[in-house]
């Protein structure tokens, strides 16, 4: 619990531009960001060139480059982190698809290793498209999926960041999973 309040206090200092706060923040959030990266990469082959550490660093760099974000607390930080991870993975999947259609075959970033086959890129793009469709119908359900799936946030943290009750998030999570199952059924076969 000490880390939770400490992260929130450091994020408040980060808003003022304190470089000391930036230096303190990374060690505190590193393990949780690494856990997010692990969940995204757990099915990758052992010999791929992208490490969890590299993905964590890319997400962290993207996060601290967001000077316009008004960091509210630790949960808000990890909610934005999950959104960044989704953007990085989707951008990479789209690039892989473009290469498949005859684009430049030279890898541009180390993220090229994250997709072990073209099918994985297609699956991620299909999921992103389904989440966009869900957001048109119910933005809150889409955000719950983004935080839970890409951010590996707990029900409680998701409720906190969205300012909802835990029971509401549980219901939304169940609804969203059902809707996505129906929407994606057949696409992943």
C-alpha cells in the first residue's frame, strides 16, 4: 500500500516538472509495467529479440513524453500505460500487415519481434477493430476491456480509475467479454 500512495505523490511532483520525481517514479512502476509486458508477450517464442524490458522502456518513454497529462494517481498512470501498450502493439501489427502486402521488409524498431506470425498481427488488429466498434456502442465497456486486457488492471483498480463501483466494473467486464466473443467468433479461426 505504501507504493500506491508514494506513486501518487510522485506523480503530483512530476506534474510540476521535477526531474527528481521522474527519477524516483521509474523504479516504483517498473515491476508492474514489466508484468504488463509479460502478459502481452507470454506466448512469444523464447528466442525472439524483443525483451520485456525493451517494451517496458518504450511504454515508459511514451508515458513521460505526455506532458499534457494531468496525472491524478497511480491507477490513472497505469490506465494510461495500458492505452500506450495497446497503441504500440496495434501500430506494430498494422506495420506487419503493410509489410505483408509488399511494404519495406526492413524492421524499423525492435518491436518487429513481438509478432511471431502474421496471424498474430491480424488477430490484434481484429481485436482493436472490435474494441472500436464496442466504443461506438458503449465507450465505458470498451475502456473496461482496454484496462483489464491491455493493462492487466484488477477490477478494483479499473473501478478506481473509472470512478465506478466494483460491481459495475464486474458487470461491464462480463458484458464486454460476451459482446467481444460474439463479435470475434469466427475471425480467430
